[in-house]
C-alpha cells in the first residue's frame, strides 16, 4: 500500500464515521413514580348487640338484620376495598355475680352483614364474622360501609341471673 492510497483509505474511513454515528441510536429513561394517599378510616359504633332478657336454659339468637343487632358505620375513601376482621368473645361475663361467671356466646356462618353506602341490612352481604371478609366503601358521594352482627347466647338451666357483657371489636384496613 502506498502512502497516497493509505491516506485515501483513511479519508474514506473518516467520511464513513459520521454515517456510523448517525446510524447508532441511544435511549435514556427516567422513572415515573407517585404516592397514593389514602384518607383515614372513621369507624363509628351505631348500636350494641342486645339480647335483652334471656331465660335460663334457652338459647337466644339475634339475627344480624334485627333491630337489636350490633351495628357500625365506616367512612373512608370512596370505592375503596377494605378488609373486615372481627375479634369475637366466646362468652359474656356476668358483671353482677361472682367473678368469672360466664354465658356462652356463639356466631354462625352468616351472623354478620355488610353493605356499602346504605344503612339498611336488607340486601346486605352476609359473612362469617369468625373468618372476616372484604367489603367495599360506597362511591365518592357517599363513601360509607355499614356492618351488622348478631349471635346466639346459650345460658345453662342453672345460669346465675345478672347482667352479662362482652366486647366485639371490628378492625378495618384498606386493601
């Protein structure tokens, strides 16, 4: 190869270089992120589960749709799904008799109800309060959910008279 032909090859190579650079492509990216903020959940007890006067030896049931069923109102993010969990006592404790006197309390597979946006148990969805469920708050114009609970007390024939109490706790979390 002569010096002139070497320069020619170098010149051709240099002329081709911009085409190679133009033929290359490059990309760059940025991440996109957002923080979804939820408002808190407000839970209000509307009514206690009230069995009233219970005769000795006779089980007494309150249906979750009854006027004396326990009831809560939940207000939160419209259309949001929530996990509903209940902590249930297995007995009510007599607050007037000898300490430790109890009466069995039980809950069935359909002892609880939930309904979005409407405070009426008619048409509500039944669920097992021992298992919990997923509910949905109402639309943004009325972001409410209502929960009702019933149960059965089973006093023995020798049950001591008095006032029996217990606590049912409902817990909610956004999903």
